[in-house]
């Protein structure tokens, strides 16, 4: 009985992870600018990968494998948002344009007012 419930749970987690990964890949293809695409890839891709790794941790039955899978989830959650932010900041600093229908560019307005976003 418990094994059947765990198998159903693993299947649902894999399905949810696959749907989030699909949403991330559709976002990469359909969204208009690099910033929106990066947002889609980092957020939905992280959730999809995390759900898949959690499913693997439950299904493995081995403490070592489960620990490594959960460490991977923590690693994804800690690094993906930070790396996406830094990549978007670098793309903005290099001059990649926003989507033409964007409402505003607060970072560019802040930079032209003489303020700096650097910490030093």
C-alpha cells in the first residue's frame, strides 16, 4: 500500500517537473526579450529540476542518493536566481534592449541621474 502511494507521488512530482520544464522551454521560445526569457528559464526551470530531483530522492530508497538529490535542489535554489540576476545585469550594462512595449527602464533612469548601483 505504501509503495503504491509513493509510486503515485513520484509520478505526480515527475509530471509536475516536466510541465514546469515545458513552460520554461516555451518561455524561451515565445517571450520577446532576453530579460523575459532569462526569467522564464531561471524560475520555471529551477522548479522543474527541483521537482524532478525530489521525485528521484523519494524513488531511490537509498539515503546517499536522496541526500545528493536534495543537495542538488538546494544548490539550484541558491544559484539559479543569483546567476539569472547577474546575467540580466550584465546584459543591461552591455546595452541589450528591452522589449519595445516595456513600461520603463528604472535601472537606466537611475544610472543617468548620477547615482551608482555599485557597492564600492
